[in-house]
């Protein structure tokens, strides 16, 4: 893309988007074709690639989320991730057979290492993965750092996917809850025939984060998640431990609200395991109980914070939608709602969030706001992200 004016003059755009979630397992890259605007926006997924972080990179990302991580480590890691993201851009374009010169835009969410929402303003957030490196290595304009603009307007900088959920899943007759289950769980409530101001969204609590943390500790690091929900399926939910977990203060808090590793990360996992051991809870029973914890936080959030006319469909996405034990537990707690996955709409589970940021990056370059103030708590709509053009080549 030679200029923003050139981009805006086109009716169809090729956008690559990158997403690295709180699970810190790697980067998902999508190539999409975008045209139109608002509810007439059309998004075609052309290619999806997942690149695992090397084990040392994942360990470095998890260290960077700790309060005592030196700023020098975080600074170097940001450049390292920028290099890996650039390789992801190149890989997804190559897989589709599209030359980089034909890509109009890269939208990069980055890797969240600190998120400190403060209702009413004054919050702060940090996503690393230097976008200038991506622009330099690929020769493509990059939009990145989406959250601070919302926070500057008094919002919590999250959740940001509700705008994309509205574009992708709004239906004239069906009321839908779009439930992402990444490291953190978040829901977008899209009532039938919704305008953007009708959308409700917030983080429901932990998604896979506590499950992954427990499995990693129980296995001595040989497993990083409960593949296919096998451990949870073999265990029994301990009601006493579940009752203790569900008392977490975040779960009682009214939306708008967002959360992250600061509340449900390593420290919480260690506390939960210690409490479980005090109750005599065995390994698979512990995994079953923290899996039920995620399911219960989702269902409880719907009961507490969403309008009570029935939800027709719950659309599950993210890595948690690939865990059949977790999905079964959610279904048990949401009788009457039809459970679907993003795959039912032609969107691979791991492609949904980068696809959402492709939409957000496109709207940024088009000069259109794409936050949902009712979801984030911002005082008004804002244009998200920062635009980094590539250097002209000699």
C-alpha cells in the first residue's frame, strides 16, 4: 500500500492479521479479503497459519508477564517477537501464493504482557512485538497497539472483538452469544437485529488459563494443556473446591470489565492448587474442577449480566472450543441454547481473533471508530491503533 489515500480508494483489500493470545503458545496469522463497511462489511478468509513459539520464547513471554521482569528483557523480547511476527506474515502470504507486494495491510495485535484496566480511566496496557520491525521486514503498512486509544478515552481497552462479532454474527431473527475461550473467556451478546449500541460484551473470567496452568504444574511441564479434555473427563468435579473458586471477586464485578493473567495467572493457579491439596483433591479431579470453573463462570456471567430473553445460539471459539469436556460442561449449564462453534460459520477456532483484528485494522485505516463504548466503558467511540508505514526502498 503506497498511502492511506490509495487504501481508501480501493473497494477490496488484502489484509494479513496476527494474534498472540494470553495462552502464549504462538501466533495465528490470517490472510483475508475485505470489502464494504459496517454491517455490509464482507470478510473472506483466504488462509490461516499457526506458528508455535519456540519453547524459549514462550518461557520468555510468561516471564515478561511477571511484575519483577526486568524492562531490558521485555524490550529485547518485543523486537524478537516483531521478527517472529514478520516471519508469520511472510509464511501466510507464501502459503496462499500471494506476493507481499499485493498485501495492502498488516494488523498486529501483539503479545499482551501487562493489562491494568481501571474503570473510569487511568488504566494502562502493554502489547509487545515491535510493529516497526514487521513493516521493515515485509514492506507493508502495519496497524498495531489497538488498546491504548480506548483507554485514553476512559475505557478498559478490552474487549475489542465485539465490533467484529457484530459484523460477523449479527442476525435479523436470532439472538447470539459469541463466546471466545482463549486464555481468558469473553462474550459478545448480539441480540436479534442489533445496532452496534445494543451489543454487550465483557470478559467472563478464565478461559483456558487456569486449566493450562494446572496441567503444566501437575505434569512437571511435559503437558501445556489438557488435550481433548482427557484429564477433565477422567476426573470428578469437587463441589467444595468449585465453590471456593467461584468466589473470586472479579466474577462478582459488574461490566464493563476485563481481566487477564494478573488475576488468573500463575499466582492464582498456585493458590488454587494449594487449596485443592488441602481438600485432598486428586490430579484429574483438580483438572475436572478447574474446567468446570471456566464453564460455570461463563454460565454465571450470562445469568448475572445479560438480558434474560433466551439466547438462541451460543457460538464457541478459541482453543477452549476444541476441548469436548469443557464444551459438554458449558452445554449442561446453558439448557435451551444451541451450541455452535466458529467452524459452523466457516471460521477455524484459532483464526477468529486474528480475523477480528483484520477488521479492526481495516477500520483504522479507513478512519472509522471500532471500539464499543458500552463494552469497554470508553466515553465515546475512538479510532483504534497506530499506523506504521514501511520505509521507502531505495
